[in-house]
C-alpha cells in the first residue's frame, strides 16, 4: 500500500519529511569496478572495449564492427512499420521545432564610458549520447538527446547503444537517422562512457556526454566529468499530480502508473484537496495493477514509494509540491495556469486534465530528460543550452580604459597582484603622455 498522509494530522510534518528523505536509488557500490573499467579502456583502447563488450553484452565485435554500417542501418530501418515511422517522424518534428525556439541570441553593446561589451554563443564541437540498449531501448531518448545537439550546431554527434546478444531495436536506428546522428556505436556500459571521454584507436573522444543509463553508466559519467561535460546524473523517474475532485480517478491512476512502470524505484505521488477522491484514485490504481503488463514493476513502485497526500486547499498542495521539486508535475485542476504561477520547483509542468505526462515523453515537444531526486530545485531539463557555450566579449577604447582603468589598478593593488595593476598602468601612462 502507498503512504496516506493528511496535512490535518499532527504527525504530518515528520511523516512528510521521511517521505522526502527516502532513498530510492538502491544501486550497488560500483565505483571501484567502474574505475577499473575506465583505467582499462584508457590503457588498452579498442582491445578493452571489445573484451568488455563480449563479457557484459555477449557480443563478439572487431574494431571494424564497433559501428553500425550504413547498410545495416538501412536494413534495420526498413523493418519499422509505417505507422511507427510516422509517429517517430511526428515526434522528431515537434521536438525540433520546440528546441529551435530555445536558441539564444548573441549580444553586443557600448556602455556609458565607451566600452564595448557582450557575449556570443557557440556549440560544443562534438557530443556523445548514451542510449540504453537491447529490445527494450527507447528511441524517444535518442530524439530528446540528439535533436537539441543538432539544433545547437554540434558538428559531430555519436551515439552509444549496446546490443546485448546482438539484439537491435530498429526504431532506435531510425530515431538516430531522423536526428542526424553521425556515428552509431553498438557498445554500452562504463566502457562506452570511457571510450567517449578518452577515445580509443577507433572511437574519437567527444566534448560532452549526455543520456541515461544504469548504475555503472552513472558512476562512469561522474568519474569522467571534468575531462568532458555531462548533462546530469539521472535517478529513478518520478511524478507528482495535483488534482481536485473533478477528475476521472482512472485517468489520474494511469498517470501515476505511467511513471511507476518505469522502475521499481520510481515514485508516484498524488496530492489532492479531497480525501474521497484520493481514495478513489488509490482504488483505481489497484484495479489497473491487476491488468498492466508491467504490474510487477509498477506495483512494487506504488507499494514502496507511492503516496496519497490530502491537503486543506490547493495552495497547500503547491507548497508541498515545491518542497518535493518533482521531475514531472501535473496540475489537473480547473485553473492550472493560475496554479502554475505559484510553482517554483519542477522539472516539467503539464497543465490541465488533457495533458498527461506521457504526451511529454514522446510528442509534446519539450525535452523529457529532466532533473530527478529533488534536483529541480537547482537544475533544469536537457535543452539546446546544454550543447552551447557562452563566451563573453569586452573591447576597451582608450577613453573607456582611462575611465575605468584606475579602479582596476586600485583593486589589483589591494589584492597584491602587482602585474595585474601594472598591465593597466602601462596603458594609462601611454595615454597620459
């Protein structure tokens, strides 16, 4: 059974604090193993990657077969049914259109003393995207990672998608093709992250690595950060739904299960101002769990980490949601836009009863790579900006240097950085002469 809480109870605050602090990532301590894998790949390159792929993915490769050939890609893409191709093309078009609007503009201006200032944006030169592999791999994740990179102008885009036992998902290859991926490697795990970060004889290193993965992939991303950029360390999926009584309980139950079915460690929370509605949703969840194909996973998630919270009003519901800072937040209320103005922490907002979170996973347009584990308090979902760098620009005229240079010299002297001050003073002396 999920946790049932009410803000009217005296024990609510400690119970809610316990819910917030629940550790859902029960990943084994893999850091030592990952460190050894990274060191091996750095030392032996292709040989290490090939051996580890044979060991973990039961797949014998050679340097020449690390990547999918154009012929193989075309052959696999041809297997995709027309309806699935059309759906993926629709998703790709909507995701691209949304992310094109995120592109920031360069700026340049002259301030009051005559100094020219500004900034400019430029893409990282190369990016590596990790996609969990096998028949259960997710083509939507390819689109969500690759399209923003291409929109940003990344010149070289590589994808690592393991194929355990040789199992290939044709939709993943189609998604990579639609997104403009340049190279598709059939490797995974910590060895793939190490290869992307440090390079091998066959695999060229990249500047940034994005994409979800298991505990080994997450640990590897932590270890290579600094050598390359990374997007985030993704945890189990989560959803919080704020709903009033004027909803179909089964709709809300399905929304909760849409995230619970991802992972036994996923979390689904309903916050409502009507206790009877909360009970109705819980009953609807129980009914759905009798028929869902992934009921074992969804049931464990709902049992161990699910919650139904009853509040006095919707404002109190918003306050609790902001403390949770959920990855996905649905506002299934009469006036979602007004309520949304009070939300300060959420990875993604879904407004109104006709906007299930699942639409955002595929065809909504906004990115579905989002901050988890309350990190929406300080971070954002994946976007074009993750593949761009901002470079500041400054240009002093003689008059501008004369106006502000003396202050720079004084501050340098106060910090005992003599050469700093002298580099300004030398130019001021020339102006004075």
